[in-house]
C-alpha cells in the first residue's frame, strides 16, 4: 500500500468508478421506466423481487467496466465523414499529380480560391462522441440484464489467452 496517501491516480480511479455507477443508475432508471415500474403521473415506484438482481448487477457494473473498458467505450478510432474522405483524396491527388501548373510548385498545391480550412464543415467529432455515449449506455443496459453472462465471458477470455 502507499500508506494511505491520496494520489491523483487514486482520485481519478474513484471519479471514474463514480461516473460508471452514475451511468449504471441512469440505465437502471431507463429499464424501470420501460418496464413501467417507475411512473411519473402519479409519481410512484413499484418494487419487485427481480429488482434485487438489477440492483446487484448495477453495483457490480463500475468494477466490471473498469476491468473491461474496451467492451463499453469506443476504440477512439475517429469517425470520418464521406465529405472529409473525398477532400483528403482530392488533396492527395493534387499533391501527387498536379505539378508545374498555375499556383503550384512541384509537390505543393496552393490555390487561393480553395477553402480557407483543410477540413470540411461536418459533424465528425460529434458523431464519434455520440457513438461512444450510445455504446456505453447500450452495453451498460445489456450488462444489467445479462450480468452473469458477461462475467462468465470475461473469465473465459482471461484464462483462455
């Protein structure tokens, strides 16, 4: 142990666990709303024994997510729109093939009438963020429903390789 010292790494870990627990609670609330165990007009909550299973899997969720982050969080590979791909291919083509023309020196293309930005006006970053949130929520809901199956698969993957 580190003698009870509070380090930035430990604080970050605790904040991550709290964030994962909050996502689990939000997903659990969505499940209860879907099953009509929580209603808003009138506001009431109906307890059933199966809810104990949901509460236990929600409590386990942060630790499982911490151990298997790649299952819940997108891989960070950027989402590129078709517009950005087309613009990148266009610039690559110009750099490779358009030499000794107006506004060019060999290998360099500068066109004062082209865009002032090398990127398109697209929603690439927003799409990546929304995909990450959607994957996290959907996988958390699936874990709350099928927690033991996830745990068995996690143990199998750990000891197989």
